[in-house]
């Protein structure tokens, strides 16, 4: 007596007709050196396992909601062309090869190695009145890069970040540069609004 047998790849029916099949038994799936974290991707003719091609590999975070007056920072001023400094007694830096330049816990710049990075910055310097405006952008030592961030007179108007994606091919130093300064309180009279609300976040993207 002959019987028809249904198979899926190498998976055969048990005595009760159940077929134990693995993913690689499917005719349109190709497995090769499967590792934790792999996913399936369609290459146009079949499915194959692959490793994610973009992940966040490291982070820099500067900012802690401190109560330090900006008047005590090492910034050269609060005018157009001046760099904004950010306060943090303790910073997070898990990007290999990245360095942070600081004095008395005021950070003036970040130097990044070759790679791809997303940069965010929020500044909250004091303004003299409701007509005041502070605008700022990331600067790579030779030019401004990315979108403009800004803040207004009241605390609820602090938080529109300067954002950019950069791909330095060698170590490059980045600062946050003021590009508009209308009715900004003089540095000597700046309070702690910026140290309370300002921050830098940098994420390394592994490709």
C-alpha cells in the first residue's frame, strides 16, 4: 500500500499528521548564519535573514536642570557669533572617540570622530522683554549646519531645538552659535534659566 506524503522542506508528518517545519524549510526563505537580532528582508525573489543596518551606537547628553547662573559661564558673550555654553556637573558620553570640552562644568564644544550623528541643542538664555528673540544653529568650525533653534521671552517658549545630521570624516568640533540676538539680557546679568532648560543630545547612528 502506498501513501501520499506531504512535506515542508525536511519536515515530515508525524504519526498523527503534524508537520514540524522550521523557517528555513520554506522554499522562498534562505537562512545563513542566523544571529540574535536578525530580521527577514525580501531581496526581490526570496526572503533572507539580515542584520539591522542602522542603530544608535552611542549617546552624548549634556544638561541636568541645574540652578547655575549663565553669568558664571565661560562664554564670551550673548551676541551674534558667540557660542552658547551648556551646564552639566555630570555628562553622559558613550560615543567612542568623542570628547567634551568644559570648564567649571560649563561645556563649550563637542568633538566627534568619523561617523554619522544626529545633533540636538536647546538654549534658554534670558531676554529683556516679549520682543526678545534668541536664534542659534550648530557650527562645525567653518560654517553653520542644520535647522535653526530659537527661544522667546517666557519659559514656555524655550524648547525649539537646533537640529542637524552630520557625517564627519575625521575628528570635528561642534559648537552652538548664536545667529540672532534681539533684546538678550547681558551675560553679566543672565540667570539660571538656561542651565535649567538648556541641553545637548547627540546620537551616533551606526550604518
